């Protein structure tokens, strides 16, 4: 944890900081209330230790300013002997606890342990609030519905692997719900009551990403002004989810490999070997085998991640789910915007089904949100869905044509899909294709069109 110690008595202030650092935390000293408030504006702290008597300043006044700007930041008051009444008043005004001067190492240890418990509880509350917010919009139960054959096969594998410590690799196009599935694996596992920590691999520079993962010590790189514990530490006992692992810089990959193989890591700028008790789930929209060929991804890391691997089917291969998802997003955003709709018009439904959805669920969600905001009628119409109709059929790019270097299976699937879309019944489509009804039912099932 990171502590801010505000006290005008330098020997006491420095001694307190040393005791805190001996407990494995970081302590930032401040000689006055105003100096402490300035530091709070510049940096983030997990707790404040504040003296009641700050010379010309009043500690209780500083407490009120801290509460005003950082209402959830825990504050412990230092009080001299005989000022317990003041300490009680400080707690009435919002302080979490108090320490009477002079205190022993054991008394400080007790208060620090209480602050750690408070910090964990606060983070859990924040995590749960974020999960509730995401769940309301994503509705993972809808996404993970097993009625679609393509998804049923994927989830059968994942749920069997969930209760094991094995690493899991989730592949698939952007927006197919890989992060939602990763969360579902965690929730269905023996680690469900433990942390679920996400690291977005392409979001930071190499140095910052390495620090984000493993942590760093003060001075290990430019801008490292204090010690920092990384996401590996935060995920202790639970799940570390590495999103878009295919974009992980090569320089960090050996360290991740060591984490997976030996369950060991070191913070940046430190030679202390630490043990990691975590389960790793990774996701990517990249072709990792191609990345290996290009020299951008380590083959040994790939095999360590690829203990259990699945590929999330794109939305265009989940025609049976498409309108269910669209209806869900329509209800969600209608309620959010205070509007009432009677579903989608037939042209709008046709447009939804014929579009390839290169952005998958993320693109669908955005399209429905926009339609809810701009629609003028009681039903969402095709004109409310400004979709690029060149992105239709099996893929987001140009459709394969006879004579191109594509497999017969791919051409057949595209042809069957187009005939089914243009005919009124399976029997009619079977007649046009020259196959029996049982065969076309099997093909529909394989393509996820049930």
C-alpha cells in the first residue's frame, strides 16, 4: 500500500515512514497539511496518516479538505496523550482510526493491518460495482447461451477446464466476447471468490506494461518515483487475464514464460524473486502461429499458453443468436434513454442478418445504441442502421469467388448460406441445392445457423 504521512514533527514523521516501509509498504512524508493536500492532487495514495496538531494548521480542518476531495480515502489521526476526545471527534467527522503518540511498532502494525483490510474491501466493492455495470449491458448469460452449436462446443470445453489450474487461451476476432467468457471461466472455477485482474497488453509502452504486470521499485525507470506492486501481485490466489496477448512485446515474453513455468517473477529494478499463486487466462485476435513465423511471438510461450485453447465463433456464424442479441441491446438502451420500441421492422431484421458484423458484438452494441438514439418511429427501421452493406456474407472483406485460392468448403458454406437467406424454407433451399432435408439441417448446424 502507498501511505501519505502528514506531520510537522520531522523526527517523528521520518521514523513513522521508516516503520511503514519496514512493513513492506511505501510512505511519502509531508511536513504540513497544505503540502499533504498538494501531494494528494498530484498522486494516488491508499491511506493517510494525519497529525491532529500541525502548528498553525488544524488537523481536523485538513481532514475535512481530504474528505471533500477524496471521500473514500481512509485517514488515521495521530493524537498526543490526553487528546483522545479530539480523536473521537475526528472519527465522528470521518477519520477511520487514530493512533495515540507515542505508539509502539505493534500498535502501528495493527492499524496498518486494519487499513489493508479496508483497502481490500474498497477494491472489492469497486470491482463488484464495475461488474454489475458491465453485466447490465453485456448480459453474459445471453452471450453464453448453449443453444447455439458453435458456442455450446466452446463452452463445454471451457467449463470442464474452469475447475483446473490449467492455462487457457481464448482466440477469436475482436468483439466476439472473449473477455466476457474469461470472466465466466473465473466465476465457474474454484477461484470464483478470488480476484479477477485484467491486463490489456497493447495499451502501454514496454516499460509501463512490464511495471503494470510485475511492479517496480523506486528509481527503476524515469517516472518511477515510488515502489509499485503490479497486477500479478493483485491477482494473488485468483485469475490474471491477459487481453490481446498476441501484442505482448517480445522483451516481456521471457518473463511471462518464467511466470507460467516457474510461478516466479521479479519487480523492475529489484533482484528479489517472488512467487506467484495465480491462474492465467489469455485472449487474442491475432494468429499466434503466424506471429511465431514472423518472429513476433515465442513458440515456447505459445505452447505454455495453449494448454486449453478455444476459438470464439464470429457473430456472422451465429445467425441463431444475432437477433436475440439485437433485441437485448434494444431493450437495454431503450430503458437507458427512456424510449419505448416495438422491436425491429422486417427490413431492419433482414439488414441485421445480411451484414457480416466484422466488429462482432461490440459493433452490434454500438449500432443498436445509435439506432435507439436516432430512430423516429416505434420500430427500428433499416435506415436507422447505417451499416456498410459491402460487409455482407461470410467475411468482412471481399467475398470469395469461384477460381480464387479458397477451399471448396468455404465456397460451399458461402453458397449454402446465401441460398438459405434468400429462400423461405429449408425444404425450398434443399431443393435448389439438390440435397435432402437432413443434409441441409446438418450443414445449418455446422454453420451455427440453428
